[in-house]
């Protein structure tokens, strides 16, 4: 569940909507909402894109570290 929590937290800090993130990833809004709810996990390529978008490491997104960079 750490990934979903981190995605919600980072999106709030960046001040963007779920729609904006979904558009950046090339996803439908509902697909991105599944990520934030923890119902689905992003594929490898989307996980890297999310880390790039939020300027954090993949390990941070996955909860393997509490250091964003």
C-alpha cells in the first residue's frame, strides 16, 4: 500500500490533478485512480515515468527508502 500512499502524497505536493498525471502517463483517468487506490500496480515503464514525473527514485515510490532522491 506504500506506493498508493506515496502517489497521493506526491501528487498533492506537486499540486496536480489525477487527470493531469493520467494524461502525462498516457492513461485513462480510471487507470491512474486504480494506482492511487492500490487496486492495481503500474507496469515497469509507468513506474519509471512516475518517478521521473515526481523527481524521486523508484525505491522511494515503492517504500524501500524514505529518501526521495
